[in-house]
C-alpha cells in the first residue's frame, strides 16, 4: 500500500531530471532574497564567520563578529593575542575552546602556506584545521567558485522530500545533487533550499498548502 502510494506520487511528479530546473526557477521566484545570512566584508572574515557558525545561529555569529572583526583584521592578529583572549572574544558562539584552536591553526597555516590569503580551491580549504567539507563548500561558493553543493540539515531534508536523493549521508547526498543540479546553480541552490526550508518546508510540519512546488514534490500533502 505504502509502496504503491510512493510509486503513484513519483509518477505524478515525473523524473527528477525534468523537475530540477522548474524547482530552481520557482524557488528563485519565491525567495529572491535567498543568500548567506552571515555578515563579512572579506574572504578572511567570511572564512572566520563560517567557522564560528557551527552549532549556533547566524544571528548569534553576526553579533559576535561585529566586534571581533574590528579587533582582528589580519591572520596575524589571531595569533598575536593569548589563546584565552581569543576564546573570550568568541565565547558567545559556543564550543569556544575548539573554535579558538581551529582559528589559530587556520591562521597559522594561511600565513605559512598561503601568503596570508584564503585559498579558493576546495582541496586547499579542507586542509585548514577545523575546516570541514561543508565549511569549505560554503566559502568556495561565496567567493564565486562553488566546487560542490553545501549540504546542511535543510538541504538534506528538502532534497529527500523532493526525492532528489534517497541518501542519508551528506557526502552521498552531495554526490547526487552535483549530478543533477546545473553547475551554474551550485552556489545558489543550497540557499534556495535553506530559505524554503526555514519558511515553508519546515522540519516538523511542512506548509504544503503555501508551497510553490506541490506539483513537483512527491511528498506534497495537497
Ligand atoms: S510540497 Fe510540502 S513537502 Fe514538498 S517541498 Fe513543498 S512544503 Fe515541502
């Protein structure tokens, strides 16, 4: 019974290859303001903000970085203060010891191996201490050179509900998405899903009756 329901739903919406472009276009129309919510004015600030955003809200990070970026302008500045001072300065983002350690390690590597500049290539970004694949993908995309697709909790949930993937593991979900999503959309696609996930396709109770994707979504309740 359940299987035939899923089969019917998939038949109703058609194959994902045919759905992906209209999905992107409609989400773009619904959320023209979808973009990164972290504030930064340089690649270095972007990297730091994304590193600090683990396990906390973007609003919280912006509150902390407003002061932080006035005090720490170059990679050297993060290494010039005692570790405890940096910990205090980022305390409100949570996991402050680990984050301070990652920031110091990253700044050291930037200075020693990258002339103090934030690298653009994913394989360089993921070498930086405390920079996981998701962080690296966000930074590369925001610097205008997406080399993968960011998979966070919203991207994962919506990709599954829209049946763009059947995978659970973020790396495998990303692999499915990069095969499906046109390359020129790799940067904005996660923002569209994230904003749609926050506003409409929310985790506990998706607002299908307000959704622009009902005829393209096998999980639609309307
Ligand atoms: S139709 Fe419902 S389940 Fe599908 S994307 Fe929209 S809100 Fe989410």
